């Protein structure tokens, strides 16, 4: 593979074909990440070349009972596996890399990303025993990789994780710019500021379409610098010199952890890292040089009791109230090494992800009931661009088409309005849904089809074996409970031997509802007798009669609709 090409070469290669009236359009196919936050994955296709951008997961919604993760459906990619040339990853957050091990088992795509992102992907592949099976390539900012008929350039960016990148995708139809998740941070904790000059150069060359982050498009102004949080930490460390400090943040926010460590070192505290994902990320970032930890600063969790509270700061996962995360276990008094004491100060250094508010409030209440002071204001800044930063990117790139990405529908809609404000023609702003196939050329942009794009549910080791029917049954059981009707019939004669016996789970407390259970027995017996009297021997019809009659009775009697499961055996 040819790397480090001169920018002029990569930009000029397609100039003749691009201007050809006969050249087909480039297809943009979002398989996730739209109408939602998470599960980001987009396919870019031109004739015999498909390049995949990001491959993330989403966390389950409240009605997805028992589900651990949601990953994208890549049926379209599997059906066109011979065209797929590689996976390009913008940064190392779960919603952009979390599904990689699952999808690589299906497609085995070569992966291209920056140094830290590859390091975090390696951790995931190692957990799934795939490290030796998948080709990975570290790409530096400014490098251009050749994948099929595309050339892809990595552009330095800022985000809430180091080594984030935007992408310039040179296609025969024109240049596509994908910002990835980004903000404009002129004083980043690690590395340099976003390469705005490169975006301006691309704008002068001519950008066919801009695919930009929509997460914070509803917020006016600029996103504050990450260093603002560092100053807040210094103030909090100074104000709580006599307290033990416990700080919860996202495991992947390496810059945030760096600033906590800086404050801890400044005020003479030892640092304990807790939470498996946090430990893995910090170890990787430290090995690769993306976080600097002074000597004799880190202390193992097993040694925490050897130090007084005012000499310790505990950095942990669980800022979103996740049930099994370290902070939730500490708050619930089920952590093996740490328990809350009156006088502890707990700092939540993140903003609530929509839907997590109840879980976070539960953890805060548990912590404060045990005597801790909980601080969650001014301890976080976003990693996503607000309106003025988005306007800056539009002003620099001057795209012909705008394709908002990464957000729920309301974000995409507001982003479309902003694009029009920045001079993009109304019919050149395209709001897509997952599965849409957008064909884009200098002359037109139109949705020409749809592909499968619904999420695949991961439950334990099962991938895709829980579908809508199983979820519906789980919801039904959780809301209304279960009634089991057990009947034993004599073989050949179909005479009733025993039953019907009624078993209830999650419907009513049987010991206090004996009369209701007896009535259920009578209704089921009557339904069964009616079938036997008519010489009905089909078990399916007998079960249906019992379910229908018993369901109607219970609804009239209790206004409840439990799941009814007749079981027939024969002797």
C-alpha cells in the first residue's frame, strides 16, 4: 500500500473522471448513527469499492430487557464482501469502535486508524481472540491511504479523546469531508489544535459534500476548552484538602484523567484507577505516550487502605450510573475494596447521556445518604462542536452538499437549518435515515434505495439470537407476569389424567389469591372439557382454547393480561 502521498497527487488523480458526464455518483450508505446517538457506521461505495467509516455499538434502550449491546446489521456489507476494501476509524470511543470484534468475525476487514485508536481496538480484538487474524495499520495525520478507487486522508482534530481524526475521502465523483466527532479546542490537553488550515485548503479545492457532527448543533456559541475542567479540578482539590476524593468519568476520556492526575500530583495525592475499562484504556494510553503519569503516583486498589483519605484520589468508571460500574458498586456498598465514609467528596465529571438521568440520580442519592458530598456542576465540557464551530467548518470547506451525521432526528434537522444559513442550497441539504442509499454527484443527490440497517441485539454470548418476538415476550412477562396451565392426558384415549394445574409467576401472590386461582382452574377445565367433548385431539387447538378463555376471564376479572402458557403432556 502506498502511504504518505503528496497532497497534490491524491487530489489530482481523479480530476478527469470527476468531470466526466458519464461517471456514476458515489454512494453514501449510513448503516447506523442516524436518528440515534451511538452505533456509528457508514459505507462509502463507488462501483467495485466500499470503504467503511467507523464501526460502533449502541447501549440498549430501557425496553430492551436483558440486552447488553446493540451492534449494526452489516448484511449489505456481507453481501458485497468482495467490494469492501477496509475499515477507517475516526477515534476510539465505544460508539465508533465497540462493534469491531463482532463485525470482524463476519468480514475480516483491514483496519486503518491513528496510534491510540489502534491501541484501543487491539484491546478489543485481544479479548475476542482476533488480534492475529485482523490486519491493522497505524496512520498519521496528513497521510493518505489508497483503498480501491478511493484515497483517504486523516486530518488532525480535537475531541474528548486524544488522536481523533477527520477524513478527506477523494472519490471519482468528488471530495467528501467527514469531520468525525470533533470540537475546536485551541488549548488541547494533548497534542495540537484541529487542522483548520487543511479544511480551508480542501474548501479551495472544492468539497462535494460535508458530513459533520450534529451532537451539539442545538447549542449556541463555542464548546469550552478541555483545560477549563483542569482549572476546576485544581480549585476542587484546593477546597477539599482534608477529604478523600472519588472522581467518576468516562473510561475513554484520557485527557480528563490526565488533568486529574496533574491536580493530584500538584496537591501530593496518590492516584488509584478503578474499573476494568478505565484500567485498560489508561494502560494503553500510557504505553503509547498519550498520558504522562509521574513516578510513584499510581497506587494499586489493594493498597488504598494504607493511605489516609486526604492523600488519595480514586478515579473510577460509573459516571452514568451503570449498574455494575465501580461507582455504582461503591454507592451500593458492594465494592470489595472501597466503601463510602462521611466526609468523602465524589465528583461526577461527565454530563448525563439522555436516558441515564434516573440511574445517575439513584447513585447520587445513595452516595449522599452515606454522608458523601457529590459535585457535578462545572466538572465537564463536551467533546462536540457547538453552532459557531460548525459554522466555521462550513465557512472553510464551502461544501456543495451537506449531509448531517451523528445525532437524533432533531439534531439532524437543526443541522440542516444551520447548513442552509451557511449558504448551502436548500435542495443540497440531505437528511438521511439509517439504511438509505444516497447517490451523490456534481449534478444531483438522491436516495436511490434502502438496505437492511436495524440493530442486532447482543445478549451474553448470543449475537442476534434475541429478536423482536423475544423482546416482546420479555416485555410482556415484565409487565404482566406468567400463568402456566399444566394438563396431563392419557395416550390414545385422550382422557384427562390430571390437571389443569395453575402455576403463577409475576402475576399475583398465590397465597393471597387462592379464590382467583380456583376460578382460573375452573375456566381452564371448562375450556379443556369443551375440546375433549368435541373430540378435538389437536393439541394446538386445545392450547388456543385454554389461552383464549382464560385470557378473557382474567382481563374481565383483573384488567390484567398475563402471558398464558398451556403445557400438555401424555402418559
